[in-house]
C-alpha cells in the first residue's frame, strides 16, 4: 500500500508539472492554492474522493517541504 501511495503521489506531481504547476507540488496542493486565490478549482471533488481536507493537508505539506 505504501508503494502504491508513493506511485500515485509521483503521478500527481507529474500531472501538475505537465499542466504548468510548481515543481514537487501535487495536483491537490495546487488546487488548494487556487481555492485560496479564489480561482476555479476542484477541491470539492478531490476531497470527496480522497478524504476531507486532503487538498489542505497536501498544500501545507508542500509549503513546509518547500522551505527545506
């Protein structure tokens, strides 16, 4: 299960970068960033599939890791 989680996270980062997002940022984190900026987003859809506050947690993790 841990391996699958890492593969899916890597695919999310790849998708985000291919769509013009920041390096090492997941698609979920990017959507939360858009929500904070009042831009169109699909946070509601991602959170309904992956769990409440998934996008928020992804964004917080990305912000913390980004500063290392």
